[in-house]
């Protein structure tokens, strides 16, 4: 039998018996929603660590994975989007994961079913949600005008938007201004905006030397690697980058390409890049799992199981983070592994590891070659029931180097392989 | 479809209907050290089998050599960009488990 037949059969069974609990026969079935850094990793590691004894279905609307990390280099011009794009075929062929290019439209936690956009219904023993983020467009009223989101780009989900923003930068005349807005923390990829302005400034310095970069940050100060970025801006991009903290964008005048702050300040740009405030991916919020501030999903850090619904695990940017845990691709990959191990244990009637450890490494390219990092090690604290940084561990680079540029490239190759091949 | 054809999916459905819910086919436990090693493999490749040539493969190195390196990173006596910061996140028992795990993996073998 092949997997597709098996899934069709279980779907028919559910429809005919109305009873999800016996579906799946003797083999447990895990459905993973979202094939990014978290979900793809979880899917692969569940197959690997269960020695193939757990069936895994991965639901991912995109035909291929496109990496957000390194996508700022597409804006800077040193990488192409194809360099960051990889298929899911190894997960299918090498790990026998059933990859469905579809979207989850609803989840029934009581029946343990997921309905897909295509109409198919999947039954699960455990569900892994790695839904990424949903933008809160209603917090920027002007962005809901028809056509606004094609004119003013976020490029905060890598792919078409990244390519389109690069085109806007290429089309901008020399002497123009690129402005980027940052939402209040927590947001996806804390150092990402600061890396992005370096990349745009790097491009301008080589091709449009009279142009300017303006960074409008809702936060009071640079959120990540602050002293390093500020030194780079001063030393390398002195006449290009201007940093404006405490500029909380609350509206956008799309036709005038103008960001409007909470205090009514207006900043007009030739290319305006708006990263809206965001929350857990739509399917998580819609299922009622975004139980922290109606934005993020609280989880038990031993298993990454939702505190809101049994048998549903949530990983990646969608979760309510522990202290000093960034919303990063590396962290999502680490969530995926802890979650995969816990699911294999739970479905094999074993107790999950009670003191999981996770690492984080974020590299930022401040030019096409030179790179800085921030790293940390997090471990479970039973008393506080959260993940805390191991005292004395972690840190940042002393200064940008080409050596770290080679390590950053190696990081990307290896983490992509760790999740996809 | 031929009138009497039974698709594999329907045949399987019928088979599953006759099956009572049975106990999970328990997998072997996750190998000793694998979870902790998975904190390294985002950068060092699944099971320590490295992609590219910027870093050496951890898989298949001698345990003693790996442990010595890890301890030197932790003590700060071996310079590094990042490993001096990461190694401080593990106690000596964990470093020992990591060295043992990677030493036991096949160098560049199929995953």
C-alpha cells in the first residue's frame, strides 16, 4: 500500500464511522502543519527518531521552502532567491513523509482532525503546528486599501515579496530614500531589520551613493546586537543610514509612500518597507491557541504541547517565548527537535526528557562578506517551568569578520540540510 | 473505473474497519546522547555529518579528541568565534555525552 492510499482510507474511515479514535490502525499518525524551520525539522526528526514507526504527514502550501534567514542578501544583491529555495523531495523520498501542498483550514481538537483547504480531512494522534506569523494589517488602516499590499511591501516572509522589494530598490533613482518600519517587539527575527538596512546601505554604497536609508523603529533602542550594529552604521554607513528609535508606525499613506507615527510624525520615502505588527499564524489563533495576549501560543517547554489543547504541539515563531528566546529560524529548528523527541516518547509510552536543552545562533551580514553573531544556550528550569539561558553561556561577536561570513554560509547549508535532506 | 473495481483506498478502509485499535508499535528509545547532540547539529549537520568544508565533521572523530576540544572551548583556552560561548552552556557530563555520541556516528554516512 502507499501512503496516499492509507490517508484516503483513513479519511474514508473517519467519514463512515464518525470516530477518529480508531483511525490510524496500529500505527500512530502525526500531522505537521507548516514546512518552515520548525515544521520540516519536526517532521524529519519524528520519522528518524521513531525509526519509521510513526507516520508523518506534512501540510505546506508552498511548493518549495524559501529561507527567511539570508533573504536580506537578496536585497543587498549578493544572493538570488533561488539560492535560498529548496524542495521537499528528500523528506518525501528519504524519510517517507507524506507532503501535501495544501493549507489547514480548520482544526477540531476534540475529534483530532484537520480539515484542509482541498476538503480532505486528516486524523491525527498528535498535531504539530508550526504556522509562522500572521500580519495584523488592521493596526495599519491604510494598508487595507485595495492594492496597498502590492505597493508597500513587507518582505518579512521570504519569496515573491523579497524579489519585488529588490526590484523597487533597483528602480529607485540615486538620491532617493529607502525607509523601513519595525513593529514593537516581540517580532520575527530580532536582528533582521538591522541587518536589512546594512544590506540596503551596502547596495547603495556601491550603486547609488547619494541615496539614504532611514530605519523607523517602534522600539526604544536596537533590539538585538545593538552596540555592534550601531558601530557598523557609524563606521561603514555613516552618511547613509539614519536610525530613528521610538517611531511607532500606526498608519501608512500608501499613495504618498509615507509612514505615520503614533505621534503624527510623517516620513515619506521613495521605497517604503513596512513590517506590520504580527501574531501567531492564522490557524493557531483561529483555533483559540493564541492564549497569551491574543497574540502568541503558550506551550509546555518540555513537550511544546499547547497549554490550551491536548495533543497539539506548537513550535517556531508562533509561541510565547521564554525569557531572552528570540523568534528565529534556528530556535524553531531546535523547538522542532525537542518536540519531535517528546512526541516519539509519548506515542511510545515513555516519559519525555525532563530537562531539554536548546541552542540559538543568529548570524547577521553587515555587508556581502562580513558577519556578526549572537548565540545562547537555553535549558529547562523545573522550578520556574520555563527555558532559561545557562548562566555564563552565549554572547556576541567582538566585531564583524569575513571568517564569520564563512561560518554563516556554513550555518545556512547545514541547517537547511538538517531540516530538509 | 470498472464497475467492480475496488480501489486500494477502499480495500484498506474495509481492512481497517475490521481492526480494533491496537497498541502503538513502540519504537526503540531515542539513542543515548542524540537529543543533546541535536542542539549542535543545526550548525554541524544531522548526526554531526557536516555539509560543506568550512567545518570538520564531528561524526567519526575520536571521543577523546572531541572531549578535549569541547573542554578547551569551555575553558576559553582554545580560541573560537562562537564555540567558547556555546560550550559554556553544557556541564562536563553533557560534554562527555556529546563527545561519545559524535564519536559513534558514521563519518559522512547516509542519514
